[in-house]
C-alpha cells in the first residue's frame, strides 16, 4: 500500500461525491420554482439508494470475476464487502488480496461507488417537472442493477485489477475510456432519452416559457461540478503520479475551451453570451474530455473541448426538431458530448501521452477509432433498450408520471408537500409569477422556432 496514492484516491472519491449535490444545484436552478425540490430530491435519492446497493452487490457485479464472457461480474464475490476489510499489521501493510494496485480495496470501492451514484442522478434531468419520486427511486435501483453495474464491468474491470477476468470493452475491444465517457455519459444520456420518451412531454412543451428559475444556483452547481471533476478524472489514475497531473491539465484546458466555444456559438446564433451557456459549456467540456483525458495532449484537449462546446450548444435544440422533451438537455450535453469525447480518442490520441496510443490525426489510422465507435455504440444501444423496458414496466405498474393537474399545480407541493421558497410572505402575487417561470438553455429560441414552423 502506498499512502500517497491512497490519500489521493480517497480525496478524489470525496470530490466526486460532492458532484452529486453540485448536480442537484445545477439541475435545481434550471427548472421552474415549483419543481426545484423534486429535482434536487432525485439526486439525493440516488445518492442514498446507490450507496446501499453498491455495498450489497453493485461492486461485485461491476468488479467481481467475470462470469459471462466479459459481460458480468460475479454479484456474490464481494457481497457486503466484508471480505475486503483488511487487517493491517503494525506497519500498516495490507495483504495483497486487500489491495487494488497500491491502494486498499475499500478505497477503490468508495471511488467507483460515487461514479455509480452520479451516473444515476444524471438521468433525472431528462424527466424534470413530471416524474413521481417513488417510481423514480424504483427506477434508479433497477436501472443501476441491470444497466450501470454491468456496463461498469464492461468498461472499468481490467483483468487482474480486482477480479482475475474483467469486462470485454476494457480487455478485448481495448477501447480507451479513462474516466467514464461511455459508462457514465453515453450510458446516462441514452437512458435519459429513453426515459423522456416513456414519460412523454411536459404540458406546454415548445409553447409555454419554461425558463430556469435561479441562474445563480445553476452557476454554483456548475462550479462545484468543475471542481469535483478534477477528482473524477485525475483520481482515475488511482495514484498520485504524473498521469494524474497530466489529466488535471487536459481536463482544465478542454473545459475552458468548451465554455468559450459554447459562448461563441450563442453570440453568433442569438446575439448574446449567457450565464446559462457558460455553465452548460463547462459541463459539455468536462463530459467530452472524460474518456480522452489520458490520451490527448494539452493542445489536443483544447481541440476536443472547443468542438464539444460548439456541437453541444447546437445539439440542445434537437429536441424541438425531433419532438422529444429532454427537460434539462441530458441528451444534448451528456449523450452527444460523451459520444464526441469517446470518438475523439480515435482522432486526437497521441502516443506521447500516458495512454500511449496514436489516433487518426497522429498517424495511427482508424484502428483506435473503430474500437471507440463500437464501444460507444454498444453502451448506447444496451442502455437505451433496457431503459425503455424498465421505464415502460414501471410506468404501467406504478404510474411513473404525475397527472396533468398536479403538473400544473407544481410537483413539489403535490409529491413532497413542500415548496422551495416561502413566497406567501412577500405578497403581491410574486409567488405565482415565479412559479410559472422556467425555461432551459435555448427553449426561448425553441419556442420561437416552433411557432415559426407552425406559421
């Protein structure tokens, strides 16, 4: 055991854990005032539930010895994690079976567990304003069990790291996904699209204004996400070493470039660079660099981020063109950004980095590119199809969506018997005016486009 590596992994796990409350603020500020508590509760609910499932069988399913051709870990191998509690000697030395590389197994458990929590929470943004909390919690548990835990095994379980035999994407396909472009972002984005289709559109989608009710919350949440993402990416080195430093720099550069790219796109398209655009560009850059952060140079990271900012800014308008109601643009940012970042490895990867692979633009041909594309496509299709099935069954059995009357009244009061803001004391009807607000990113522009297409 290396104490420096262990300290860095534990700190990184804490940073990634902090990202889920940050996501709650980010998403909470983007919805209407009458939905803010429900939106934040879905993130906190995922945090609570997945923490328990990860200990019981989630970690075993993801990192247990493979039992199905690279598709599934043994869910009973580390059930309850008691077998991973090592007894340290007088000098603090753990037995080899209680280590993952140079850190205690339970440090690795903690680090990977907070990834699982965040991935589930990300999906909630696609169904804001209309998902009942109880069915959401059932969905979160079933989806984590049937989708995230197996996909994490595919992508993150390397032979010999914890299990003797790991997942097919990591060990057979040899696709590079350093910190979760496929397992986290493509996975959550595809699930968000499927669940949005299952629940249907919000009342007034494309017609009524649905502006964010609290942009300062959005920017605070984006800042927390950027801060926590350093642990997300650099912590994936699983050591306090040069690779962690390399990944820190590429993550920083790509995120800055994506923010500039998003703001420039807004300025050219709409005439204004907005605070919501800045926050969205931050997240788009973080998503895109996640799989590529160990494979691209700092200059390559700037290119990856800049393209992500432009592409994701344009992609958030796809929901108006195709008619699906992805409330907070999980598809436009996480699915599109995750796909771009994963494919970008096959284009911008440089053998000079710690990943040691050359992409198409560095003389490596298409060998790495097809591997990246196949891995991303497999996760996308698996997540989308399974989510349609899981969401559809829950919708039939438990009534996943609130009624139209409850949606108009406000999901916070109906489902949680609370309101995010005590506006009654202000008087003058300000409460109803605020509660009626809320529109995400380019929805004002989308409303105009919808009206224009009708004309």
